[in-house]
């Protein structure tokens, strides 16, 4: 029983460490912009990210059956892991995309 309690404590500590690392990664900027449009259950939402990792995490939540994702990015080397529900586009300026979306 002691071993189980210790493993449970270790697990909670590891989860805290992972959460701290994820927050640090989310705060990092790789110098590119990523705008993600998510089409999910007849809704459209837009999120912006400043690094590849956080963008890829968002993409991983949608695989086609539960929604589709469009990524507009200024990163010419962006090669996300495709999960079946993804399209990518080159983005010149975020303002251009926002203006386009408002018109359509």
C-alpha cells in the first residue's frame, strides 16, 4: 500500500512538472505566426499561436470526424503531422487573413 501511495504522489508531481513545461512552451515564440481556423459542429473558431508545438497540439485534437482545421502560417517550413482533418496555407500577414474572413 505504501508503494501505491508513493507512486500516486510521484504521478501528481510529474503532472505538475508537465503542466509547468507546457506553459513554458506555450509562452515561447519561434518567430512565426500561426492562425488556426477550426470547423467543428457547424461552428468556426479562430486561434493564434506563436510556435509550432502549440499549433501541433491544437491540430492533434481534430482528426476529421470531430472537426477540420485550417492552418495559415508565416512559417515556410511548417510541416505538421497530418491527422486527416488538416489543410495548411501560406500566410503573408495576419491582418490580410482577418480582412478576408470578415468579407466572406
